[in-house]
C-alpha cells in the first residue's frame, strides 16, 4: 500500500513538474508576448490555483446586500464606471484593453464566471488576481467592502442585461483618448457638412 502511494505521489509530482515545464517552454518560445492565447492547461491550472487560494469560508459567503431595482441600477453604474474599460459594458471583454492583456479579459456572462460562488467573485474583485490585469478594487476592509458586493450583483445580471440598461451604462463609461478623438472628428465632419450646406444655400440666393 505504501509503495502504491509513493508511486502515485511521484507520478502526480512528475505531471505537475512536466506541466509547469511545458508552460515555461511555451512562454519562452513566445517571448512572453501578451498577444499569444494562454494554452488550455495554463488556464485550467490558473483557475484551480485561484480557487484554492480563496479560503473555504470566504467561498461560501453569501451576498449581504439584498437585491432591489435601486441596488441593481447602482451596481450597473458602478460596473460601467469601474469595469467596462476592460470588460465592456456587456461583460464580453471585447475592448481594446480586454482583448490585448494576458490572459484576455474573460467573458463574464459565460459559465466560467457565472458558475463561481458569490464569495469567489467578491474575493476576486476585492483582492484582484496577481500576474494578470485584474486589479484589487477593495479600498476598505474586507468586511466593509459593500462596493464589491454590489458589483457581484451586476456581474450576475450581465447575461440578462437589457438594451435599455446597456444604453444607460454606455453614458457612464469613461471615454478613452481614442473615443474622444473619434467624437471630435465626427463633430468636425458635421460642422463641415453644415458649412458646406450654408455655402450651397448662399449660392442659390
């Protein structure tokens, strides 16, 4: 029995070493580029490590904030203001930042996120995830961080987001330099059209 246990431990150990070795080789050959897609085994192992890093009692924690229409509206506004730059207002992760960080910003509407417990989602928001682009948003003590609990409500709601909610969130999302340049260019083009229309009108008179 002891011999079988030793063999099992050795096999598991070799498997872990081999997996990390393979990941290291992939990272080395890609030049640590953020443009490469994380291999499936790396994603799987990272998620397992993340889960194990969260204390069991924290994983099982329930959201202490009762859900109401006002809380949901506030939560979605908070998401639009703090999270949409990377995750997009709909949670898809399809933003210039979300598509180019390593690993990619996940689609928060999918089962990989929605299957997490409220406590796990809260823990990730509050503490962030090391070696990724996910920052720690918890500015207060763990037990007083109501803002992160409200974001849990927002994330849970993303798969059912309505067009009206999405439009409202878009008005609250901070604009990037690129967005502002596009708006400026669009405004200038409209002014040019108006000027041209005025000139044309003058010719008729």
